[in-house]
C-alpha cells in the first residue's frame, strides 16, 4: 500500500489537470486554468476535501457547462480522479492540491456557483472545532467566493457535524434551504445528489450509517 501511494505521488506531479500550490508564491486568480477563455461563462463548482474527486467527476460528466475543481491537500488521493478524468476525456474538471484555508488565493471573489463539502472530517474534539469546514472562518471564505445565492452543500455521516453546521450557519446569518437526516430515505428523492455514492459513502452505508445532507446560502 505504501509503495502504491508513493507511485501516485510521483504520477500526479506530471498530470496536466492538477495544479499544485506553493507557500509564499500566490499567483493571480486570473492565472489559473478555471478562468481561461474556454471556460468563461461556465458554472464553477468546488469540491472541498475531494479525495478521489468522485463528485467532481460526476458533475463534470453530467453537464459540459459545469467546470469542477476538486480540492485536497493529499495529492495521492486526487491522482485517481485526475487520471480518470483524462481517461474519460473530461476537460471540464481540474484538481488543486492546497489546504482549504488558502483557497481565496486561487479564485476570484463571487465567481463560484456551488461548493460541496463531501464527508469532511467532523473534528469531534472541542479543541479542533475551528477546523470543521462549517466553522465561521470557513463560512467567511465561502461567502467571499460564492456568487449571490450560491449554494453550499454538506454530505456527512456524522450527527455531530450535521447538528453543528445547522447551528453554525444560523449563528453566522446564513439560510438553510434544504436538509435531510437520511438522504436515501423515501422522502429524499435526488436530494443532495444522492445518485452519487462515493467509496466512503458506500462504506458508511454498509456500517448502517444514515447519510445526512444540508444546503445553505450565505449571501
């Protein structure tokens, strides 16, 4: 397994649909692939903590007018998604290797239409609450990036994170527009892109977990 990971670390460095960041060397957001001429006017979707980029790939394949960017700081994970995108001729999906705290450096203000938080780490300990992707500092970043009425989507198997997000959004002043404590239940048809079932989600379901979903706006 360790050897396979090392091979992915090496392969991903040479993939044309992966961008790496470097501390202390922020470029202009205009300089990144998602703002190039062929992609102007397209709906921009970010998948944060994308792992293998399963949602990014699915959204890109579903609509050629979506431009999807999968973001993670572990490049060996996104190697799988990036190679699948190339194999399937998906030119409207790209991957960015960077910590989520830095994403304002790579995207223009009010240029993103949707943000997906797909099974992020719930950070259950009190000392790591600030690292939850629905904590107030992250909501500030999302508000900066999103177009007016742009939507943030959360999918999680964590009751703790689901309930925390509901409270965090309300305290921030956002608006929850849809929610479900079981998106695979009879009353949640197609809610939360439940037709996309990632590897992590399959594992959670096999353990009897209910998959929760929330959609909210910040502006």
